[in-house]
C-alpha cells in the first residue's frame, strides 16, 4: 500500500494523518474548508480542529475529490456520519474497484437507520461491497497525535480486507485487531456516544463513582441488547469497539458527547451547546436514531429513552435519573 486518502480533516482525520504518516509514502488529506486547507498547506497545522500538531512532509492537503483520490490504495472516510451519504456519492466517480474503503465515522443515519458502512454500500455501489471496512476503538485524537499507544478494531465482511488494513495501519503507537463483525463494531461505536451524554449529565450533577459505574454497566447492557437484535455478536460489545470505547467516552474529559451532557446538567440549552463548538457530537443524532431502532426491534433501552427525553423534549436531568431508579425491579439478566 503506497497511497492513503483521508476524507475529512476534523480532529480525528488530522490525527490519523499524523499517526499513519510513517506507514505510507504519501497521504492525501481532503479538507472541506478551503481557507483551512490553505492554512494547513502553509503552516502544516490544523489550527481549528487539532492545533499544536505538525503534519509531516508526506501529507498533502486538497479540497477536490479528484486530486485527493487519484491513485489511492486505501480511502479512509472520517467525516461526520450525517454527511456520509452525500460525500461518498460525490466521491463515487473517482473510486476504483481496487480501492479499499475504510469508514471511521461513528453514527447511524437518521431516517434510514442505516449504519455508515450500509450507507457507503448504497452510495458507491455493489462492486465495493466486499471492499468496505470499518475502524473504531477507544481513541482521543490528541492522544493519538501525541503518539500515545492506542488499540482499535478494523472489521470487514472480507477477512482479507480487514487483514490488509490491519497490516497497513498498525505501527509502534497504533495497534489494530481484526474482526468480521461489522455490525457490532459500528453499533458499539455509535451507541456509546448516547451513554456518554448521560455520563456528562451525571458528572454535571455532581454524582460520583457509584453512579458512573452503574451507568456504564447498564449502558453496555442495553447497547448489547440492541446490537445483538441487529445481528451483532455479543462478544464484540465487550471488546475495544464496545466496552473500551464506552469507558473512554464516558470518563474522558476530551469527550465531546460527555461535554454535551455536562452542559445540559448545568442548565444550558441544547441548541446553545451545539452552536458553541465546531466539533460534532455524534451522540445527539444517534440518540434519536437509537430510540427509533429500539422501537422497531422491540428492545428495552431505558437509559437511551431518558436521554432522548432530555434532548428532544427538555426533560430535567434529575427527573430522568429518578425515573430510571424507580423503574420496575428486574433480574440483571433481563
């Protein structure tokens, strides 16, 4: 593998261009904002989404799909999930059947309730079905860019594709594990953001470690119930893309979704919170999609339901917690 195209220059896309630079002779980074692309080319730094980290000379910055995708062996999509369909549709004419497409987006498409890999399949066509992989795991962009050791999962229906990405991306500070459970990896990645908003709420209310442990544990239980109902393997949800990512996002101060919950608990309105940052908190949209999926498949998701009531209807956080605690008593295995 000689050339990597990264589509999306937010904090995670930029961090991946830094950590993967030693693995590829050439990396092309697609940037949506033309003014940011010009500054990144000149200053060799993403001063909006990942300030303080330098791009290597092997990373070139572009704003046109044609120039960034030309000759690429692997295409790594790192755009917000709600932009995935439009962006992959725009890329389609520049994609070659020999390319491997790797999705690092974390979310569920509203309306269709499709996972991002399913959206990609619809957008780019049947010929790429066996060439799609997904990448997820417990990672904060700044820590990865600093070169701190991290482990993630790459999943594909085709084991050879997963192995190809695993070999190409793994290095001294980033270790990849291969998996065939695409649904489990994607659903764990998306749904943990919903629970992370709840973690921020708990922290914002001044609640302690007992509450956080209960939230993470019961959050994982309902994530697993829904994921299994959609065809995932339960063991995937106990791995890096499930439990690992959930713990990180619920407890780490760099978590965008946790920050949303923290501000909600402190009385900020959701619109105000979302308008105050250029970063995307995927968990807000995912909460709406998760509630609809739970209803569709008859899965009980009490924490997600209460998060939906807070986000969509302005329910007070303390009222939501009280209702969770006063639910009918059950066996832990239910």
